[in-house]
C-alpha cells in the first residue's frame, strides 16, 4: 500500500505503517490496565494501603505532564520515529523494573517511567500520521490509533486477570506487558519510515521558540488544548469512578464489574473508529462539538438513574461518544499548526494528562464532600463546557468557510 502524496511533506509508507502506530499505542496500555486491576495485590505485596498504592498513578500522570511539555522541544530536534521508539523502550523498561522492584519506592520510580513512555509514544504516533498521510486519510488513522489504546483494556483485562490467577501480578508483567511492548518496538522499527536529517542542521533556539509560539499564540490551537483538558477530565467520571458507582449504588459483583469494563472499552473503541470515518464527511470541528456535548450530557445523566440497566445504557453511550470525541478532537488538534505538529501534539499530550489529573482530583473531592450525583454533574459539565469552547474558538482547517 502506497500512501504517498504529491505534497512535499508526505512520503511513501508501507503496509505496516498504520499497524505499527496502532500497536505502539496499544503497547502503552497493558501496564496501566494491570495497575488498575491488581492494585490491591500490589498493595499487599509491598505492605501498603490501597490508597498509598494508588499514588503510583498520580505520580505517573505528573511525570507524563512534565515530560510531554519537554517533548515539545525534543520533537523539533529529533526524528519522530526515534522518539516513539525510545518511548516504547521506556514502557518496556518500566514493566521490567516493576517486575524486579523489591520495594514500593522502587515500584513508584519504575512505574513513573511508563508516564515518560506514554508522553513520547502517543503524540509522536499522531504526529507521524500528519507527516506521512494525506489529509483525507488522517482522521481514519487517528481513529485506529486511539481505538488500539482502548483495545488494550478489552484484551488486557481478561488476559492479565487469567495470568495473575495463575502466578500473581508479577507474572502478568512477564506474560503480557513486556511481550506486547517488544512486539510494538519490533513493528515500529520495521514498519515506520526513516526521514532525512537535513532539517535538523538548521535548528537553533529561535526554532524552538517559534514552534511554541506558533502553538500558544494561535487562538484555535490553544482552544483545542483547553477543550481537550476539559473533555478528558469529564471522561474520568466514567473511566475512574464509573465502576465504583455501579458497585456501591447497585451492589454489582466484581465479575459483573469486569464485564462493564470490557463493554465500555468496546464502546470507546468502536466510537473512535466510527468517528475516524466520519470526520471527512461532517468536519473535525462539527463532530468534536456534537460528540463532546453528548458525552457530557450522558455523563451527567447516568448517575441520576435508579435503574441499573438504564444507568448502564447511558454510561455506555457516554463512553461511545467520548471515544468519538477523542478521535475527532485529536484529528482537529493535529491540523491546527501544520508546521509545528510535533510540538502541538506533545503539548496536547500534556493537556490530556492534566485533564486526567484534574478530573481525578475534582471527582474525588465531589465524592468526599457530596455524592455520585455531584461528581457526575461536575465532571459532565466540564465536557459540555469543552464542547462550547470547541464551537466558539476553534477552526477546522479542512472545512473552513
């Protein structure tokens, strides 16, 4: 398959190009799935409380935000393929370090390395789409990359649970997480095209400044970043607190809760794939606004229903439209500053991690002070505000009037 374009920045890519990018994003997911599923087991291993063990995720998010901003500089200086490969090495090294960790402090350090890897892999994968594929094919490619990330929950959750039941959480690292990262690394090495180093020869400090200014002084680009922070924070109501809501409000079993996780991940995956096929027809901005708005409305709604099946249906709808919004919004963001895509998507990666952190903190505070209805209302409203920001302040480069 030749995806070459007459535009100067496009080059020929092989059949493994999109598969390599999708697998790279998939490879960043299983370690997070393992931490979420087996947090209690990890806490028991290191003799700490579950609350303390949960700080593994908090530190990883903080590291991810910081390093994603640093990636805005690195993406100007170094090849995007090389940065993606280093990111995959960080993910694999993180998994190996967690397997060998003899103390909780070492576990914190090694797991934070996965935050570095995620901050490198996802933005570079999206940037490579913008660099090597023609405009009309990018939306679908972004959809597949995002879908691959959510598929890590669909596949990873049952596989990790099965392996852990045999030999504990450390065996799950050896049996799935590390092999998947190696497969992602191998595909990236053979499937992604290498680019010329000519452009690196003229890079200096002013180049970095121009790249950051091109993003931060662009109203539409900045609005995309703010919108992505808010819509990501909104989705935390589903991805982090949703299962606890169903377990406490409707007293569902752990087994049933795991089925909910898989069902939600499938909805997110399919939503992102559908959006990838619709962005060229309806426009990146229009699709982002509509899906972010609907996701926010359903996030507010599902916590108020007293019937399990109706609540679950709205939860799945919220997840479906969140997946669509993620695909559409990332496609919209990718096209904002074509000359600084690496910097744009790196800062966007920081925005996504910041959104997760804000959503986790605000949602937790709402639960401590009030209840699930307050949590759903607060976070769902952030998704609605995100839709308004996308509508009022962003520009779709493909569908400009």
